[in-house]
C-alpha cells in the first residue's frame, strides 16, 4: 500500500496517537505480502526496534505490534532480537542521504540464543528510503541469518528532492 491518504493518516494515528487497535487491521493487510515474501520458507519475523527513550514515551513499538499480528495470521514465529545502539533523530523529516547516515551502525543483535530458523523477515510500519531496513538487514546478516526482506504496511512515495 502506498503511504498516501488514507494510509498515511492511519500510520500517523497508529504511531503517534496511540491508535494501537489498528494493529490487527494493518497486520491483516500485510499477511499475504508477507507470505509471498517468505515464499514457502520458514522464517522468523523480527520487528525494527525503537530507541528506549522513544519506546518509553510512546509506550509501544508499532513494528512489534505488527510482528505479533503477522505471527498470528501467518503462523510464523516472531522475536525481538534487534536493539538500537544509540538514540536516533526522527527519520520523518530527513532526506535519503541523511536517513542513511542517521542509521549507520545504529542496530545490534541482542539475542542470547540462536533463533529457531535461519531466515528472517524484518517488520516495520513504513518503508521510506530503505535506510533503516538496510541497516537492520546488515545486522541480521552479520549475526549469521538470511534476511528475506522487509514486510511493511505502507511504502512511502519519494519526494522530488529524493531522486
């Protein structure tokens, strides 16, 4: 789904206004694309983490809520195994290059035990430039897992200044 009306309004409400009751609807809409992404391969759903301060302010991680919902609808397990190494500036107002710099080496693998499956599907609410997803995928692969891709509710349209 494109991150345009009404999807952008739903994402903002979900993320910034605490409309967590949207997680089942959004997860349901993500189910078939996630199943296609898995392509019949068992995988673990891994949500993109929030930095601890933002998690405390918001009270929830929207990506974790979506991963839990996707686990329910797909039968794939989910695990919170990534952590942020540093707090980040909000990505919402940044362009492509600034987003990439903002997330460089921002994530670490925190799982003490091996995941039950060798493949991972990253879960997030919106894919904008892909900088966060790429940084998470690099961390996942450095930990010895294959990242099959990212499952998101919406894909942001690129602004003209992000060519």
